[in-house]
C-alpha cells in the first residue's frame, strides 16, 4: 500500500509539471485587457479633433479620460458584489459587449453630453472586467503557473500604451477619430466570438460566500497591497499623463512618440521577466519594480538635460512599471484567498481613483511648480511605497509566497 501511495504521489507531481497554460484563452483575456486600456487612453491622442467636432474646449474634452476612470472607480466594488454569483464567461461577455456599445455610441455621437455618457458606460464595463480578469486568468492555470497566466493576460496594458494608442492616433489623423473608435468596436465583436469559443467557463461565488469590504480589508496582507497600489499608481500617473509636457520642457517634444515606444517595449520586457519569476520571487520583484521607477525618477529630476539619459530613465521606468499590474494583482489575490474577487475589485477601484487623482495632482503641480516637479513628486511618493513593501514581509509581500487556487 505504501509503494502504491508513493507512485500515485509521483504521478500526481508529474501531471502537475506537465500541465500547460491555455494560451488561446489567456490571449483572449489579454485582448480584453488591451481593449479596456486602449478605450481609456485613446482620446488623449485625439483631443483636438474631438473638441473641434463636438464644439467644446480641449480641456473639457480631456475629461473623457477622467469620466471613464470615475465610472470604473465608482462601480467596480458594487458590481463585483452584485454579479458574484454569475458564471464567469457570461460576466466577461457582458463586460465586453458593454465596450462594443459604448465605443459605437462614442463613434457616432455628435454632442458632448452623449459622448460623456458613453465614456462613463465604458468605464463601468471596465470596472466589471478588471474586477474579474486577473482572477479568471488564475483559475485557468495550475498553481505553479498562475503568476505567468496573469502576466500573459496583463500584457494587453503595455501593448495598448506602446502600440495601440499611437496606431489609434494615426488612424484618427489619417481618416478621422470616429474610424478609430469603430475599429475598436469591430475588434471587440471579434473578441466576443473568440471568448465564446475558446475561454473556459467557471462558476461564480455562492451568495453566502460573499465577503464584505471591511472583512476583506481585515485579512492580513490585503491593506498593505492596496496602499502600495494606490500610491504607486498615483506616482506613475502624475508623470505618464504629462509626459509630453515634461518632454516639451526639455526640448524633446518632437520625440514623445519615440519615448513612449521605448517605454512600451521595456514594459513588455518587464512583463516577460515577471511572468517567468513571479511564482518564487514576487517580493523581490516588487521591491525591484519600486526601485527601478525611483531611479528613473531620480535621473529625470537631476540629469534630464541629456537626451540619452532621458531614454535610459524611460527604459528603467518601463522595466519597473510594466510588471507592476501583474505583481499587485497577484499579491492581492494571494492575500485575499477565498475573498480574492472582492480584493481584486477593491484594487481596481483604488487603481482608477489613483489614475484620476494623478491627472488632477499633475495639473496642480504643473500650474504651481512647473513640469520639473513631476519626477520629484514620483520620487517622494515611492519612498513610502518601498517602506510598506519591505515591511509587509509576512503578509502582502511575503518572503515565501504561498499561491492560492484562485
């Protein structure tokens, strides 16, 4: 009996090692992430045309990005609770259908209030999607590959920032801004079919297992991860939102596209590195991520008169930031355990609140201290982030990570 039991144990371990990731399904999730990120940021590259067409100021049109983030921040937690019992595929299809509707209305709208309403709906759809995407990716993978699964799904973010936004801006300038939004709708329709045919379905939570927000916050490790998320994203957004303004002040305004391309490419490299090592080195990677962005901010604060050093700093920034969504979502999922979905919804809410706050804070800094204040503010905000990550060595960012089954 003992020998038989050992053989089963060995076979079981062999089966686990031989398990592979469902790449087609994970790439569908990555495309969903790409669409959410592109929908959020695309107006930034099309603001002059949008404002001219809808007959409002550029600054008023810029609020299309803010209203999207507000829609996500306000609805992620309540929608996650309200739809906890839904089957996961049904929920994902509903969220992506929301994007198709919102982007179509945006493309055909001829008045500002309707456009803003459509953008708010897109933000709501994003809140629905973001609260579940990381958890969905985790459930598709064996425990030892969960970090890599999330990394693949989250790759849609830097792809959207480095390739999607410039491509959308080019299409808007070559044809018109409405074409850019209609193309996103067409891609979303293709994605709906892709999800329906390749993505596995999973049950939602039982109603009696839903955890209240305060109960989730009391779980050891959840609060530190959420605090790190809030401050880290705030720091990043202040600089990223106003990167064109910052580069203009350095005389590098004409190189903004190239700078963002370098940032995006190094983000992709960061995601690959994190995906390979996250299972065993989540804590070390999070510390390294914070330090890399801090070093980048230091270079931009002290040595930005050299274009070569600016590119070096942006490369370090991308290496530090690219894997951050994967690291933070994995950390909060691990800490949340059975309440991982609720913890993810809270992370999404804080993430978007930080994005909205970063835009506002950056505007204030620009008006009061000028663009040179951006890297200094990043550096100051990252100091408490590093302290919290280092201190949360037992829960949140533990020295030894114990994966949960998602």
